[in-house]
C-alpha cells in the first residue's frame, strides 16, 4: 500500500462518512447525543479499521472486502474493551461476558452498513484500474 494512492485516501474519506452514518444510527437507536470524545473515537476507529482492511482486501470481491472490514472492526472494538478492562482491573469472567454481550449487538447493527460501505467502495474505487495500480 502506497500512501500516495489516491484511491486509498478517497476510501478513508468515505470511511469518515461511514463513521458519521454509524453515529447517526447510534443517536437514533439510543436517543442520546454523543460527546466529542466518542465522536473522535468512532472516527479514529473506522479510519484505523479501513487502513488495516485496505492492504488485506484491496482487489477482492466486495462481499469479502465487507466481511474483512466488519471482522477487523469488531476485533478492534473487542480488543479496546479488553484493554480498558485490564487497565481498570475490572476484567474477570463476568466482565468478559459483558464485553461479548456489548460487542455482539454492535456487530449485528453494523453489518449492513459495512456491506453497503464495501459495495459502494468497491464499485467506486475499483473502476477501470489496471493491474499496475493494484500493486
């Protein structure tokens, strides 16, 4: 992956828009406004996820791209919660189960938006590229 690849940066911008949609979805479901820390966390989380997904899934079918994105998305969230639990000394078996119970609904709610991101991103950013640009 080259940092001069314009398709990557366009995808990152598209991912920030995706994070905005996720935040809107969260506000609609929970009926609360978000703090600036949560907004920055979600945007950063989505950008890091897309930066990891891009070199792994670039050029693959859009559905595989979406599944890889969603998997990395959930793994990063779960890891973040586990690290936070370890730092606070709150991680035990019940804390682990609560973490899983917290992450599972997020995975379910984010699955369709992730597939939409993958579909639109694949068809937008992989149009008319040559094999040289894929490398």
